[in-house]
C-alpha cells in the first residue's frame, strides 16, 4: 500500500488518529516514520505531551507499518503494548519510528521509538504485538 | 484525599481525563475502582472501544490510586506501562480496578484490570510503574 | 492433568525446572500455586535470590497452569513476558501463584505473583503470553 | 571500566553468569555486544535454547552496558524486564546487543536484541529498567 492508501484506511478504523494530524514521512519494508502534530488536548500542564497521546501514536505507527506490509486488515488487533517513557517531550510535533521485528503468520512484533521533532534523544520507546487474523 | 479531592486534582493535570466522564466507585488503601463513560471518540468500527482509550484509563486509574495514597503530587510520572488486551470490550461504561503492588520511596508499581460494566471477564490488564519525585 | 502428570511432563520439556525443586501446592481451573526450593545457584551476594531465577519460575508456573488446562502440548511457547521486581526476596522457598486471565484458541495470557514463603508482600509480579499451536 | 574489569565485577555479583561462558565482543558508550556460549542446561528438547537462558542473558548484557557507564555499583537492580520471543534460536552461541536508551540519575532504560550467532534475524528483544542507587 502507498502512504496515501494506508492513511486513508487507518483514518477509517482508528477514529482517534485524526488524519489531518498525521503524516507519513517515510515508508519502506517493515519500517515507517510518522509525524504527528499535537494540539491542546495532547498537552499536560507545563506544556509537555501526555502519556496517552504517545501511547496512541505508538499504536498507530505500528499499525501503519503492519498494514503497509500485509494490506488492509482492519481486524489486526493489538494484543500487547509495553512502553517506557524516557524524557519529557517538548511541545510540537512528535516523530514515531516503527520497525517490525517479526512478521509471522499469526503475530507481528515491532518496536516504536518516539522523538520530539528535531531532538535526537528519544522521549519514549514501545514494543507492540499485533494478532493477525487468518487470511 | 477523598474521591472528590482526587478527581478535582486529576482533572487539573490530566486534561484528557474528562471529569464528567470519570467517577470513583470505590476508594481504599492501595485500591481504587474507577468508572468511565465512553463516547463516540472512544469507539472503533463495529462498536468496540479503542485500545488508546483503555490505555488512558489504565494510566488514569493508577494515578488516582497513587494520589489517594501520597497526596497531590502532579509530578509523579508514568515510567512504564505494559498492557495486554484480552477481549473486545462491549460498548458502554468501562470499569478499571487499580491495585498498588508496591509503594516505595521512589517507585510505585500497580496493576489495573479493565472490565466492561457488568461482565466478569476482563477486557484488558495493565501493569504500570510511576516515578515519585523526592518529597 | 493431575499435579503429578503435569510435573512429569514439565520436567521433560523444561530441563532447568529441576523437578526435585518444584512442587504444586494447589491446582484448580486457571490457577496454580507452585513452591520452589532455591539453592546456591539461585543466590546473589547478600543472600537474595537472582532475577533470572524468578523469571524462570514465573515462566514455569504459567506453563504449569496452562498445561493443566489444555493437556500436554510441548509446543506451547512463551511469546511475551513482562516482570516487575518489587522487593528483595528472602532466602528460602519461593511461592508462585499463576492465574490465567485469558485462554483463547491461539493465545493464553496470565499473571504470576511471586512471594517469599511466609511473607504476604509480593517480591515480583509478571504477566505472560503463550502461543498455543493449532490442535 | 574495561571489558575485563566489567566481566570480573559481574562474575562476582551474577553468580549464574558463568564468566567462562561470557565474552564482550564490543564495548562502547551506552552499548555492548556480548557473546554467550550455551550448554546442555540451556537447551530444550528439539535443540532450541530455553527462554530463561535468554532472559538471563538480556539481564546480564544490560547490566554490563550499565556498569561500563557508571562503574561498579553492585546494588543497581533490575526493576522491569519485558521480553518478546521472536524466533527459535539455533543451538550455538547467542549474541546480545544492549543499547542504553536513557541513563538518568535514578533509572536507566535499555533494549537488548538477541541473535543466534551468524543469523541476522533476532530471536528475542527485551527492554529493561534498572534502578540506580544514590551515589
């Protein structure tokens, strides 16, 4: 699938992944880099970005990486997500780099590293497992 | 802190924890049961509730349990969240039961089990670690 | 399967689960309580028990709980283990309580709480996912 | 610390990390690559390597990477380990690449990818948190 096809499909099944807030910066086999703008609903007092916003982004980026590999499978579902919050994000765009570590017949495992745009040290790191329905 | 004090404080620091959607059903030492209404933003096609909504609820419930024990510490931050999605939630209220497993000087660890209201089998189970600032 | 049948089967596939060190104290649907003696190989300087010994016990206890439900399936494999170390174990026996949270057709998810024998506060808490081969 | 100093120190506090089985192939800031030979105690029927052996290696490799950065601190303890088992390891040496993602004052977070020697696809991927005592 192309970036546009993937985003269109994801917008239909991830209602919270506001397509106007999400862009695919780079997409290749087993990898995607997603950019997500943030707004006031993503913020915590002090200007940092909330944990749930980062968790939603990690889930979304992995789903995009997976769909680009296996095609539109709305029923692929997250079975496990583990996230470590490393540093306070700066206000501004978040960048999520998703790398698929294993794409099996029934399970896909990947890792997602989240950055504040323009800063080299990660703000969060997640690993996720998706269950893939029989095809 | 009383349930009302906790919810007021949380509403200030967790902007996404819409206080009109959240109620504390039971609060005692190291434990809280939280009820959260859901709306169209929480839904996936087919009527199930999105993973990010459940992750936000798990984080929120653990934070409530922790604040009730240590008092208003806005700077307590989630450092790790691990969640297993077990079954499709039904549309309707979610119930989160948070149990603190360890309340240390620097770290608190807890588990949160999430149910669809009225159904005994859990829809998700999370473990979380919070870092507690020096007091 | 009975406790004796389960332990005999596990001893064949988990070579490190020295059957002379492991006993089933209680076994019922979706639950097992396992007792494990420790020896010098499990210890750290200062007399505490090593993390890897507790991880192996968590894995072993969940496997026992699962086998007791689905029968001897050597090919059930751990796909994910998340463990939080809560307190220093005392020297002596470890008690692991494994509870299956979901027993699906393809995946089983459970939690294991580990105690030092006779002490009510847990020393570690793990969640595990097993992949179950087609039957 | 040099590789030899690190291994000597680790051998004293990780009794199960048999120093004759462990070698440091590469050590630089925030990164180590560890090689570990396996023997009959690490094996499962069918010749694959047991999960607990891989968990112990992940813990050990992260500890080595951390000690090389902060010096000999026996009391640095693992607080969380999350591991995904991706593929069956082949019999033979395991290679663990540990990368520190955050080295804070109180917590260090890293990821460890484990390979069968000579094979490019990972057999397991872990993330770990260590608590660092006040210095």
